[in-house]
C-alpha cells in the first residue's frame, strides 16, 4: 500500500508545455481522464496521479489545464495544492500564460515548488531555466530549485523526483487537529457506493463516520468511507488527495466549489474586507491597477462574482454573490473578467461592520490599515469592543480555547469600567440601605450581552468592584453592612431574643429603620429569611420544624401557634413556608404533620 502522501503537487504553466506528459513520465499514469483530452492532446479538466519518491514518501499530483480558456479550472487545481511544479518548455520558453500562472500562484500564497523546464532533448534548456529563475524572483517561488528534464528520454527525472522528495521532507507537517476545509473538485456516483467527492485535504484529519458541514448549501453530511491514492483507509491526515463517500446526498447536490467543513469551525460569509497585493504591475503613476467594480473571486475550488467597494489605497469590501467559508488570513484571487488582470488578496475580516454614516469608509480604511497580522483579534475587538470567543475562533482568529465566552478590547473595557464605577457610586448614594448595583441593570447600562461574565469585564477593565449576590459593590462596601442597616439588625435580633419566632410588625421595622431595601439586603446576606410577608432570623424555618416535631401529629394552626408562642399573623405564613419546603404536609381538613424530611 502506498504511504500517506508526503506532498500534493499541482502543475502550472503554458498550454502544451508538457505538464501532463511530465506527470505521466513521473507516475506511469495518464492524468488526462477524458476521451476528448486524449483525442486532442489538450488537458481540459483536472487530472490526478501519484507515485512514490525515492525516500518512500508518496507524491500526489494535480494536473491542470494550461489554456487561458480554462483559467477557472486551473485556479481550482492550484489554489488547494500546497506545492507546485511550474513547467516551461525549452522550445518555447517563458510565455504569457506561464506568467499568468505564476501571478496566480503568488496570489494564492503558494510558496513551495520547483521550476521545471521540459523537452530538454529538443532544445537547450539553459535560456528557459535562466528566464524562469529570473521571473520567479520577487514571488513566493523565489529561490525554488530549477530542473531541466525530458519526459521522452527520461533525462533529469530522477533528479526531479529527488528534489520533490526533499521538498516533501522540508515542508512542515500541517496540524492534524486543524479544522477540516476540504474544497471539492469532483463529484460522481459509483455503483453500489453512492456519491463520491474528491479534493485536496490541506490540513486536519478526516475519518469514517465524521459528521461534516457542506458549504454553501448548509447541509449536514456524514462520511461513509474514504479512499486515498487508490486505497480504502479509515482516516486521512493532510496533506493528502482524498475521495470521500458521503451518505444520503445525491452527486448532483454537491460539486466543484463546495467545501466539506468541520462544523462550527469556519465562517461562511457573503461579505468580507480584504487587503490586496497587485501582482500585475502598476499604472503610469506607480499606483496599483484599478480593480473592476465586479471582479470574479477565486478561493479554493470556488469561484463567484462580487461587488467591490474600495476602502483606501489597498483595501476593499467584497460582497460575494455566493457565500464562502473563510478564515481571516485566507488568500483570494481577484480577476477582472474583461481583462487578464489578476490580483491577490488577504482576508482581513470575514464579518465586517456596516458602513453607515458620513466618513464610515475612511474610518474603516484606517482600521484595516492597522492590521499587521490578520489572525490577531486586537483590531477586530477594537472595532466591536467585544467579541464572542467561539465566533472569533470560527473566523480564524488566534484565540485560546476555553475561558470566558466574551473577549474585550482593553480600551473599550476600561471605558466600560469607568462608566460602571460611576454608576455604582451613584446607586450607592441614592440607595444607602442597599448600595449594590444589580448586575442586570449594569448590563443594560453598558449594553452588554445578558450572558457576559463579570469576571471577564473586571479582568479586562481593571475596575475595583466586587460582585456579591448578583450585585456590584465598591470594594469597601462589599463585605459590610451599611451602619444604619447593621444597627437595625441588632435591634431586631434583640427583640427576638426572648420570642424567636415572633416576627416584628411593619411598624416595628420602621422604628428600627429597616426599609424594604434594607430587609432585602439582609436576606441576601443571610442574616434574615423572608417568611411570606414577615421576616425572621436566618434558620428560623428549620428551628420551627424541630419545635413542631414535639406536638402530637397531626396538629392545627392554633396548636402550632401556641407551641411557637406566635400569633396567627406569623403562624400562617410560617406553616405555608414549611409546606413549600417539604417539612410539613397539609391534610384536607387543614391539619398538618411533619414529614420524614422534617
């Protein structure tokens, strides 16, 4: 069985420069699958083949069309491959289509590859090699090894395989735990198997039984089986060419440009802010070429039209006709359908804010210009003030797993903290008997989501407030009672020392200065407990149950009142509370008895 692929390599280069012939010579497999391709000697669609390098690493090839008419197919092949063979014929040398493919490779961020001059038996390869090395300067393939070969004679093929082996060995292994985004390039039906889709798995791991999200359709699909390099396998880790057998979906419901995704780990969007890096030169004034108002956007194997709104010199907002599953930092290719202009772009924000109000575009342009590292959530948080951790992770921002749900921009948090500290102070002045500001009121004041954790805001803002019983206090008020409330509590407890169950009347509470706010505070602090409309010291309900256990069972309200030395004003709500807490059970005749729990 062939080993898991050490590298997936796409071909690129001008039409009829020997790309398919080279793949055939390296692998022994003809990548041209279609009868028309073989009849015309012209690659029309993506082809696939594989071989084993001298060091034992598997090499999978994606052969792409070279003709300008099939650019969309070419881009679908090279956009997902982690490496490339840029092919130039020794006979014809560097051509316009070669340049276009190099520009596209640079736009997609391909940085691994080889320069290969073919047909070295038909012409001196040295000029083509020199030109290829020169043109690669300043691109992602600068410094790439250059090899001259002849597929007909076999000259240079061993050297090329050795270079590919070294390339595979030197390339860092992708994260096997990375979220899967498998851009699909084929979909077909196999008898007895069902729907099969194929693609290049750049990173992450696929396994039989996995549940995946199909974008942009929004459907959930399940992996029935996997094949890689012609063999059934239980799991595949990128980089790899993989065929996926899907359950319960027809082949015509999925196709090229769709993507299989790890659920919840990608952000499917139809609006995105990007920074572009023109690779096709500048105009006479040294400015980047002007992008069309409606470019074609290529990402992975997908292509969609878009509306473009410029945001400064090198940034723009794209409104996509078809939503794409994206992360910040993803590479896009923008193409002018009316010319040969190709422009690379980097996703800066897959969920940009609306541009409303005068000067909004200019403000947004300045924000985007501040982004040095797209995956850093700092600029995003500075714009929004706060962000949901799971949402940011799905958009590709570098946020740690776990922790508080909401993340704050520090400046925004400090402003919120200052506002909150002032609100707590004002509340304490207006409500001296209960100085804590309710947390729900604080959230409304700051326009925070209802599930925002106080700890997260406190840590980000540095505010010196303490949360007690869902209320916010100044640090010096959190653990002590206001003086007037403490004095009132002392007086109440003195009153109850000889008659512990004889709750004070409303008049007596007023005399003690215990307002409704003060009583609520004492209940929250555990000093009192509310029994219906009256108040007793904490623990009174349990103590009353113990006292009533000494009565003959069942007992009446009057018998309970006499046993506890209280009036019916207190006895009735106390007994109803005992019923509610399960200490007593009331019979139809109105008498009660203690339960086992009592």
